[in-house]
């Protein structure tokens, strides 16, 4: 429900086989966005192993989760948590 009514909501999917298994059109576009007026439900490649849907509402990283976390730490997107 939040996906439909909150235009500011951003969803990140991390799956190395997402594009290869054609999850994009059948699973994402048709199930989550059947109400969107956007005719182009195909992903836009915005980087190496990074795809965007619906003007950035959904992003898909086609890497393993460990690689995703490491890239986010390097980019400074995720604060490093340590045990003290």
C-alpha cells in the first residue's frame, strides 16, 4: 500500500540473478505497479550491476548481498556499526 501512495518511498533490491531470471517485468512491474501510467516498465541501467525502475522508486543491485554491503560502506551510505 505504501508503494502506491507514497511517491517518496524508495525500495532497494539486492539479487545477483534478478535481471537474468527476468524477475523485472513479471514480478516487479506487473505485481507492484499495475496502476502506473508509465508504459516503459523495463529497467534503466544506471551503473555497473545497478538498475532503476519508475524514476528511481525501485533500484536493483545485481550483486551478492556481501558485495552490496561493502559497496555501501565504501560509498559512505551505511554507517559502520561496531561492538563496544
